[in-house]
C-alpha cells in the first residue's frame, strides 16, 4: 500500500463518516439532549462495535459470516429490537416527567448510552459491507495483508470518532439554546422516535439480508 492509496482511503472514509446515517443521527440527538459528555459513551459504543468488525475482518471471519449468516442476523435483530425498546422507553419517560418543574430530560446511564451506540453500529448491515467489501479494495497483495487491514481499519475508526465528535459539539451547542422544559421534552421525544425508527429500519434490513442469504 502506497501513500496515494492511503490518502484515497482517508478521503473516501471521511466522506462515508460525514454523510448522515444511523451513527450520526444517534450521536446528534444524544448530544443535543444531554450535551457533549452525554454523547461520549455513544461514540465509544459505536467505536467498540467497529473494532469487533475490524477484528473479524483481519481474522478472516467474514467468510464464515457469509457461510453462516444466521447467527449474526439474529444478533443484529436483537440489537435492533433493543434500540426500538430504548426509544419507546425514552418517549414514555419524557411524558411521565412532563412537569413545569422539569428543566431537562432524564440523563441516561453511560452503560445504556454505550449499548445504544454499540448495537446501532453492530446492527447496521452497511457496517459489514464497509469492512468486508470497501476496506479490501485498498489492500495490496504485495505487502502484509494483515498489517494493511489493521492500519486502514484503525484509521477509519479514528476518522469516524473525529467526525462524530464534531457532530456532537455542534449538536450540544444547539441543545444549549433550547433551555425550556417543553422544548427539551420535544427533543427527547424526537430522540426516542429516531431510536425507534433506527431499530425498525435496521431490523428490517437484517431480516431482508437474512432472506437474501
């Protein structure tokens, strides 16, 4: 892998990270509702799932996943159901806490935020395509394949963390401008609705991918 190929990978991966998708939507809604710190566990969860995908790619397990897709499809479906459940829970909590004395929505735990981030990335069928189809396009057979995949994979994860952090900062600033309790409840309901939509969308994609397989 030469410098030109590496720069091409950085450019392409940056575009993929910047384009809004499930990861960006989750981070933006969490940062807008709970600030930059509230989005940090989400980003960590997303990155952890990406690291698992990187590990399976380097280990050559994507071939096994292609041969035995059922187990992975079930895990993705469970993750999608979890996201939908958390979204419904956020909506119900926002209505239960609806009171003039409430100035901000209930702060979710770091564990819950981490899990939401992890399952959002892990349940997204596009993630497997990125690691199993996109990444290998930049690998040269003349050099160490494992080393190249590791370098490119870690670079891609770092780029995504940077992009998501920028989104988080912008969203947290916008969230601070919404100080009224009613506005914040509306924001939390929207965040919950987005989680539900992500869960349904990712679950449907997982079912569709399983049928095709």
